[in-house]
């Protein structure tokens, strides 16, 4: 290079590679910093306040009796709760059962989600709690700005009106109580089914329900029609298959309670839950000459609901579908009756012999009944219904299936409960905000609750007050958590 030449000497190959690497590294670092600050950020769920839908650090067990997998939380002191299977109630977890140690769920936080919108009810949110400006929390929005929020009887009210969930929200927030596909063998754990005839007679005195197995070795509950009572017609009694709930806390039959295996047998989880729903695969083979009928029962501590489906004798000429009568009875009173003769709905019934999924729910004082995902009746909201204690013989039997003049099978039965919001923590005697009186939210304030209500420090128990301002919202977790996991 001659004097005065302004051209810089070329870098040798190692230095050039290093310069390229530094440029890429700096660019990536700046990009990631911007993304984490304004768009997305990875995080870890350390605690179980949102269990069972978002898990903190936990042990994963597989029940020896029913092969059901469940999680047991590891407390802040590193001591796990005592394992109890939430499905069959087994407590046989000795030294021969080695659980898998798992860290809390990994999530991504979407920080840009509310640039153009606001958090909605039942949304999961990540935020800074009042008085804790440096520690992110994960809860669920329940109360919205400007509302007066109160907790009563396990539900949440805004302005005196009970808050209700949509079908998707209900399922997203449900807790699985019993899964028939993971049923323990009788003799190993207490049986779950009781077979009995309603008002037996000389012609029909003993039940025809029986337990069987399908090709996948799953339990199938089956009933065949009796030949000798054809002439009885509608005088035939209903032959009942009644589910009996085994309460893990009591280690005995009893009503459904707000038990979570994540917390173990805790004193704070003994509340009886009235918000229940079930799904089952039903196969129903009818013969109009037998006056066939099938009845579904859902009994909670608040009410007794029956849905009866009956095939009518007359049929539409030239078509391969018939007419049906559907009836809803609540506490023995008929509140709706519908002749189901439109083609689209009747074709659902025509497929019953091959199996249809039936769902029946009583959650937030709303009744819904679906076949193959379709509402057969319009939902009923019954806020003003006076509470009525069901028959004592159904205290531990929330669900039943009654059949008359037809054959049927019940498979893949699953029972769920809703979140039961408590008025205090399991370990503290203090009554939370929003229990004795309404919490009035400001125009930019929210009321948030955890799904593991008896163990969640949330708007009920924040020392600096129950209101989470909009400015404290960080974002929301991407993806929906574990739906319907116990």
C-alpha cells in the first residue's frame, strides 16, 4: 500500500469470520431482547395455583390399580403431598412405586395480545400482583372493570348475577373426577355401578344390566330387552344403571368434593361440589312395539334432573327415520317437552345403534343436554330455582341411566366437576375479599382467581388489595393448558 492510499487492508479469513459472527450475535441479541420485551417471553410455572390445568413442580404417578396417571405437587419446602389416585381412590403407593419428577409447565407469554383488546372473562393472564411489582403471577380473569364481584356457594357473581361459562370455557376449566376407561377391577377397588329395577313387579323383578368387555378390553355396561314383558308396554319399569362415586378423601362412597390429587388429602378440599357434567358413549337399539325409552339422570346437591327420550310408534312414510319425544324433568316437575321429528335432529337418533356421545351438564345453574355435540333442548338458566336436597339414596350416585323396552350399552363414561371457589385458603382462617361483601372494581381494574381455589393466593388474599390494574398486566400464556385433566 502506497503512502496516502485510503484503502484498508483486507482482513485475513479468521478475523473476517469473527467479525461476521459478532455482527450476527449482536443482531440476534438485539432481536431477542426486543421480542422478549414487547412480544413473547418464555417462562416457567413454579407453583400449582392453576392446577390441574397448569402444573407447577410435581411428581407424576401411575396408579397400580387402574393405570391412571396423575400429578402430585411438590410444596415450597420440597415436600410432596401424599399420593391418592383421584380416579379409583387407591392409596397403594409404597416404595415399589417410583414417581417421575417433573418441573412445572413451560409457557410462552404473549405480551402483545392486549395492544388492541382487553383481557376477557375466564382468560388466563400473567400479571404483577398488587404489592409484588417484581414477581409475575398466573391466574384467571373473573371480574371485569366496573363490576361488583362476589363469591358464594362456589360460584362467582357480578352485579348479583351468577357468571356462566360457554361450553368451551366449561370444558376448559373442568376437572375429571372419574374415567370409566381406567376403571380398576372390582375386588381391587370398590365397584362403581349399581344395577336395580325401579318399582319392580312380578313380571320384571330383577335387573338385566350386566358388565362386559369390548374388543379393546374396556368395560362395557349392557342391557338386553326382556321378551316376556312385550305386552306390558309403558307399564314396564325402568331398569337402572346407577354410578356410585367413591370419594378419595373419605376413602368411602360419598358425594363429589373439590379434591385434587395435586394437593393430596388436604382439609381444605372437603367442599361438596354441585356443578357436575358427564359424557358417555351410548348405543341404544329400539323396537317401537316395545314402547322403548331411555332416561338420563344427573343428581347434584342442588337438584335432580331427568331427560327422557322415547321413540314414538308412528313413523314418517317413505323415510327411514321416525319421531321421538324428549322430556326434561327437574325435581319431578316437567319443564320442557319436545317432539323431535325434524329430519336433521332425528337422524342423530337414527345413529344411536352404532353409538352416540351424550353430554348432560348442570354447571353455574345452567342445564345443557347434547347428543353428538348438538343441543337437543335449548339451555336452561335456573337462578331462581329453590334448592332441593335429592333423595338420600342418590347422595353418592350423581349419574344414572334408565332403560325400558330396548337394548343399550354404556361405554367411555366420564364424570367432571367445575371449579369450586372457596371463601378461604386451606391453611388460613382468613375470609377472602369478595366473600362477605362485593368488591367494586374501578374502570381499569380486574378480579383474578386461581383454578386450585383452596391453595391459590389471588384477588381474595392479596395483602395490597383485590384489584389488579390493567397496567400490571404482562400478557397471557400461549395455548390452552391441560384440558380436562384431574
